[in-house]
């Protein structure tokens, strides 16, 4: 029998929020994250580089793991095959449509691309653009942002197997997650202090960023186990307490702007995911408060739901706004790019993504009914 994983303290604000079919504030956080990405790529002043992507990473790790934990609790097992099918349906159709449209527009406007540009598109097509980015500082604009998606896809290759290997012992899964996160932090410091690797290597490579996704995974496991219940209750007891991690995040971002190599990659990459995880807990539990209620406004949630398409198309829109419309002033360019990204993101969501999202329900049932379901007696697993 699969142990029934304990959960957060019943009756708490966090438990009430997590028990809802749609967890509050998460779409709002996606909206904030994609807005930070767009503002950063528009070179708006005082916007920290990579803050939006880091938020996406921690959120992705948390949500993916939370869904797997709920599946484990309900069906006594997790289907790795269904995990991959759901990820393919969610990510591939919209991504490859974007890549095809971008490549087609390049052909029409500039003719057949040079070999370097073709290699950029090939790396994006194969979800290896983060490795290409880690080896060279610049990539074709239409492919540059795909590094984040590539890194997530690489994470998905190993995470379900890692989870299933320890699904019968969440305590052991917790300790392994902590160990890997700490090892990645130490490894990154060695690369910095001993080998002096360039910043783009630290920023884009899988081995130096995977801990940010794992921090979200760890958060989900800790909450599901009911670990640190008093700490979570304290963090969510008063609305103003959430201003503490938020202020620390702002301070850390400011330090990263001032010391873009030493602080950002040395300390920021360790501290920021942890602070983000804490803030996620607070905004989820405080979704109806005066401070965080705006994350659940209809328009904010809408932007969060279409954030994937916005992320895909915003650089294409930026190129059109600046090169074709000639809007170079940020006062006009930022609203124009944001509006264009919203329009294309909405089209992507309603015309493409929703069609495939509806198919995901066919791969969300009892793993025992599927030939490729993975069950894990003790610490072993077999397909």
C-alpha cells in the first residue's frame, strides 16, 4: 500500500487555499513573472535580469510536484508516461508553431539565414538552446529566450523518475532534494571562485540553474508532508509578514544589479529561490487579503493564463514595434509590446493551447489502468 502523505495542518489558511481546485494567486504570479521578463527584455530601468524566469522556475517545480503528489495520494502511484504526454501536450504545439512562424518571417524578410542563425534555430527546435547560450553570449533574437524552456524540458527528463524512485518515502525524497540543491550551490560557487567561468555559463546552463526548479519541488514535498507547519502558520498569520520576504527579494535584486557577478550568481542564486518559495506560500494563503488580492483579479489571472504565449511571442512583437513601427521611446514601446504580447498570447492560448489542454484529461486518471504506469515498492521502481 502507498502511504497516505500527510498534508498541511487542516483548517489553516494554506490548507484551505491548496484544497481549492484552482490554487489562488498562482496565475497572478505568472502574470507578474511574464511582465518582469518583458520589462527586462525591453531594458526598462531598475528591472533585475532574470527575476521573472527565476519565479517561473520555482513555480514550475512547485506545481509539477504538487500535481504528482496529489496523483500519488489519489491513485497510489504516478504514471511517468502520462506525465510526459501531459507535458508534450502543454508545451510542444504552441512552441513549435511559434518557432515555425518566426523562422518563416525570417525567410520572408531577410532570405535564407546564415549558418549561425540556422544553428540557433536547431538548438531551439531540439530544446538545447540553453547549452548553446551557455557557450556563446549571443543568439538570434527569436531563439534567445527559448533557453528557459529548454532548461525546463531537460528537468522534466529526469524529475518524474527521481520522484517515483522515492515516492514511497517522502522523508527520503526530502533529504535527497536538499542534498542535490546544496551540491548544486557548492558546485556553482566552485565554478565562480575557482574557475572564474563567465556569467552566461552560470546563467543558462542546466547544471547551474536546476536548483531553482528543485526548490519549488522541495516546497511542494515539505507542504504535503506537513513539515514546518508552525513556520508556515507563522508566515501566513499576518498579512504584513509577507512584506519581509518581498523586501528581502527587492534588496537581493538591488544587490544583484550592483554586483552582477559576485552577488547575483554567488548569493542571489541561493537566496532568491528560497525567498520566492516562501513568498509563494504567503500569497497562496493570503489571496483574499488587501495586499495580495490583486493577484486574483480577473484581468491579472487572464494574463497569467496566457503567459506562456506571451513569453513565446514578446520578442517577435518587440522587433516589430521597434524595427517596423519605429517606436524607440520606452514610454510608447513598452505598452505597445505588452499589448501585442497579450493579443498574440491570447490567440496562442485559445486557438492552439486549449485544444491540446483538453486532451490532458485523458492522461490524468488511475495509473493502474495504464500499461506504462510506474509503481514503486519501497525505494525501487519498475516500468
